[in-house]
C-alpha cells in the first residue's frame, strides 16, 4: 500500500522565485494572448500524459497476454481547459501568474484508469509507484474516505520525468484510479449536477449520495466474490 505522504515539491527550475520572474496571465477575454501563454505549458503536460498513458498501456498489454485477467479495464486522459484552469485559480484566490498556476493547479494533466475490482485500484497504484521515473507527490484516497457527495476514487499526484532535447523536467500529472462502478456513478453525477440552467437541490444531492452508497456496497460484494474465485491475488 502506498504511504500517504503530503509532498508538495514543485519544479523550481521552471518557477520564478521573485516577483520580477513572474509572467502574468492574460484575462480570459484576450484569447490570442492565452493561446500564446499556454502553448508551451500545454505541450509539456501533453508530453507527460503521453508518457504516463504509455506506461499504463504497457502494463495493460502485459496482463492481457500473460495473465488470466487484467486489473486495468481502460485508460483515458485529458488536458484541463483554459476556462477550467482560470476558474480554479479564481476559486483559490491566487494571482494570475505562471508560478501561481504551477504551484496551485496540479491537475492540468489528467489520466483516468478504470479497474474491475477495488483491490485492483490499489494494485495499479503500487505498480505506478514502482516505476523508476515516477514520483508519488500526493495521495488522496476517496475510497476509504469518500467526499461528502459520495464520490469515490483514488487520486495520485505524480511527477513524471519528461526528457526534452536539452533538459529532463519533472511534470505533475493527476492520476484518478477507480472501479467501473465508481466511474459509472461519477460520470452520471457530473451529467446531472452540471446540467445547464438547472438548480441542483438538496433532495437530488441526497438521492445521488444514496446511489453512491449502493454502488459502494455492490463494489464490496463483487470484491468478496473476486476473493472466492481467487481473483484478488497477484
């Protein structure tokens, strides 16, 4: 099991320490300036996503051909949109600078791994922790301690070493690992909660939380069945 370490080291070689080193981000209305500011930053994080997903797909392929079953059902990824990044910085109340962005928004690059069983989630996390060029910076276990709305998933903030033409740089990536049941609930909840022009009532919140509990109970029962068939042994 991965130790839950609260490590918040940021790549100092790409973050200016002094005010004069700060590069101020443009406002959302200035689309061309945003594109110019984000071009290199997005490329760096896209490169990290390619490396992390490649590692996961290699592991998935290995289990496909050399084991009776696979702990990885699917792997997907995304780059956080400019609007989401700026919205998150506004919510945190941090200045619109590149240094503040790198320090406060750790999920610019995101990878999602879907697993059949709960134990598979932690097994995949352990395999990632053993990768020599991946460092686990932070662990948030929303399976053992779900969010108030019932959300469950294991979140890892990792630093992946990406080698460019003349430098090797650690780039942060958020990896979400969850079961099929957890992903079904999270995807459905997002569709309902963020539907445009709709107020999300306490009644709807409570119903969704109840559904999350039902999904969690189903996950536990399925995990027990996996144990009965010796599918939880690696």
